[in-house]
């Protein structure tokens, strides 16, 4: 049982565009509040939309600086020094560190901002700054064994200094379908009875161009639904004109998202690079089969419960889409295995493991 702690998070990653690290932090705080409500949690934010995710469960501190802006390297340490938490937990890729002797944890989901950065000077800055932050931290957390190896190899962080704690997904993804609510959501987004779904950002490494091309070649009798706007991705696609059988519904609020998943016939997630891949696990918990990539962290997370395909092999992706939509035995097998696998990724399990890290750090420091 942990003692009463004051934990502070840099929550500036949470904004109108909901990324994996932002959802990770929201889920982590939700889990920590559930298993350790005696603790005090403070979140630094800079976007009004972030208020919607916490209610009265946390203390909120307003920051002027944007995430990864130079101003933040001065502003955030001042806030930390003023409030003096027991631990400062930086939950995303940012070299922000507290001053003085405040215990410090950094979570690094992936190294995409280093490995995919085309500007040499930006890459060098990120690499040196984050390496320095890791070395000064009490612990480095990451979300997959794949990311742990990247952090060790590229940032030269000792492996024994890194803890792998898988992302957790909220309980609502595991809940049975409320058919009336499902019908309301389908009507709200004008969704058909059957559709293939993509949930995620529009970043180039998400491989949306390949995803759309493979879907078009599959020639299945249902549309592809993207939880994005076409304007966000049209620049990556062969034509600026949206195909008729691609539906863009825009960003989906967290409350609606489980039903958008549950109404789908298949989730496709063909990223070139992922530190974890939340949509794969959310689809598993929703009872929906998945076609995903066989590279980086995704096979580790999927563990054979999805069809895993080379994300650069368009014909193979098309074939996988057709097979999973037509082979009922394979569909049922993957749905069953996915539901079982999803139990490894609950918010409660994630929060318990993070809380143990807090206990260990503060216990060591008290000795």
C-alpha cells in the first residue's frame, strides 16, 4: 500500500488533437485515482480542452508554453519548484526536468521524433537533450520491449534503468454493446451497417496512403471509415479527391469512440513505426478483428491475435482484408484471442505498475 504522495505531471501534451501519449496520461491518472485516491495529483496544462478529462480528480496548473516549445524549459521547472511535488513524472517525449532534488521519471513512448526527424540540428538537439534527461532521471518508463531496446541503443541508457509498462485502456472498451447507444452513434456519424475502421493520427508514419491504396485494391463490399478529416491526409494520397468508399468522420470524442469501434467489422492499423499501438488493443477489447503491421512494437502487442502483415506490401494487406472479412472461422478465432489478449492492457494493471515505481523511488530516497 503506497503512502500519501504528491505526483505532478506535465500534461501539455493533451490538446484538441488527441495523441497516444495524451490518451496514455489521461488513462494513467484515471487508474491512479482509482487505486490510490489518497494521493494528490497535479497536472500542468495549456489547453482548455484538457479540463474535460479530469473533472475534480486532479489539481490543475495553467502554463503559457506549448508542448516542446523553448519557453517550457524555463516555465515548467519554475512551476515544479514552486509546488514541490514528491515526484515529477514527465509522461511524454520531452526533456523537461525539475530543479533541485525532486525525484524525476520520464516516460518515452517511442523515438520517432529522433529517428524520423529530417532536420539534422533538430534531431541532434532532441537526441542530446532527451539522453541527458534519461541519465538524470530516477527511472525511465516505456511502453514496449521494442521501445526499450531503441532507448538503450540510440540514447545509450542502461537497460536496467528502463521499466517496460504497457499502456492501459479504459474499462468502457470492455463493456458489452448497448444496442440503442450503438444505433445513436451510427446515426450521429452517418455510419453504415458494416465498415472497416482506422483510428489514429494523420502522421506520415501511420501509412494512411498505403492503407487506403490496399483497401481500394481489396474491393470489399463496405467502406473504409477514417476517424480524421480528408484535409488532414489528402496530401499523402495519390489523388486529392476522396474515393467514394472512404468516409471521413473527423476526430471522435472519447465517449463515442468505443461504439465507433464496436460498430466496425474490422480495424486496420498499418503503421511503419509504433511504440505501442493503442488502436490495436482497443479493437481487441471491443471484440473486433484487426489487421496490423508485422514491424516494430506491433507484433509484440498483437502476439498473433491479429493478422500481421508487412506494411509496405500493398497486395498482402489487401489479401488480409479480404480474408478476415470472409473467413468466419478465422474471424471468430481472432476475436476470441483478441478479447483474451486485451486483458493484459487494463488501466488498473498499468496504474499498479507505475505506482510500484513511485513506491520504489521514494522508498530508496527515504533510506
